[in-house]
């Protein structure tokens, strides 16, 4: 991918976010506006995913987490759920070479064992096949819910206390984080949400405590690499205080 001026500006400024998370919203509206079924919006959304994966790699983002399917998305019409699951299956197979060529390591966050078995197996195969890659970590949040994640962590911690593996006084933020799906990953520095809604929608509730939020009206299938770069440039101009006083 040729380096755009925006990418150059980002690299000149330094301070590239390590971890960027994205709520990819607006596929349905994009399709509606064209008089197409919602599944076409998701299909077009995959092209935006590819553009953003490339863009994130170019500027040296380490982790890109994409909100691909939430625990609440099962409530959508069966045909739409099936279309998204089929896309996941198809792309996990057809994009595998591309991921390996670009040194991208695929991982997943969420209740993966709750996905339909053929879809889950294709995903696991792609994860295994890219596990030695050392470039961008592409983290797909699948069957993911922030409250579910926190509750399962609480239950597992309680069980370990019961078993005597942990003491209550040993429970701190670091330990709690290690019981989340995202164990071992740094918290996101930047969260991008497309299509204008101003909410977290049960995404990474614990992990986004100090994350910078960037909301754009652009619908996900229209989101380009330059739009991604613009979000990162804005991030670079923000002052992160983590509850402290300004340093200026
Ligand atoms: C939100 O738009 C999008 C989703 C729930 C699915 C995201 C899935 C993809 C981009 C395709 C699959 C990706 C991979 C990596 C295989 P929406 O349907 O909520 O849009 P709306 O708010 O306009 O209805």
C-alpha cells in the first residue's frame, strides 16, 4: 500500500496508538440506502475491514480489535445472523493467504465456543495458521459482550478463591484483567465508532476506562484508510491525562 500523506504525518508525529478498537456500525443503513438487503452491507463492510487492516499495519499499530458480532446480535433475524456467520467462514478461508502474506496474526475475543461449529472451526484454523506471524494482531470480537466477559471473570475468580488458589486481598486490577477474554493485551488507546451513534454498546467496558473515543458519521462500508488515518491524527493531538492534571 503506498504511504499516503496522512500516514507520513502520523509517523512523523510518533506516538502511534498501540491498540485501536473499532465499532464497525452502519452496514445495515448503507445497504438500506441502496435498496439492498442488509447482508450486502456486511459484505461491503469486509472491504472496509481490509482497508483498515492495511492502514493499521502501515503505521505500526500493534493490535486492531474489531467488534464483529456481539452477544446481542443473535436477536437479529435468522437470515442476517446466518449471513454474517457465513461471511466469517468464507473470509477466514479466502483471506488466509492474504493475512499470512501481510504477517497478520489473527486472534479472537469473546465466547468463541458459542459459535456454530463449522464457523468456529474455520476461525480456529485461521488463528492457528497465522499464530506465528509477528505483524499486526487482528483481534475479532465475536460472540462478545462486555458484561458477559466481566461476569465470567468474576465467577472464575470466585472459584479460584474457593479452591484456595487466590486470596481476596490478592484481587487487584491487574489480576482482574488477566481473567478477561483480553488477558495479555494492553487496553485500547483509541476507540473508533462509525455511523454516528454515541455509545459503547457493551464493548470492552472494563478495558476502555481511559481510551480516547473518536466518533464519525461515516457508515462502516464507506470508511477508508484515510478516514482511519484521520482518526489516528486526532488521537495524536489529544492530551491523555489518566486522571492527572495537565502537564502544560
Ligand atoms: C454493524 O452494522 C455491523 C455488524 C453487526 C457486523 C460487522 C460485520 C462485518 C463488518 C462483516 C464481517 C467481518 C469479518 C471480519 C468477516 P449494523 O448492521 O448494526 O448497521 P446499522 O446500524 O446501520 O443497522
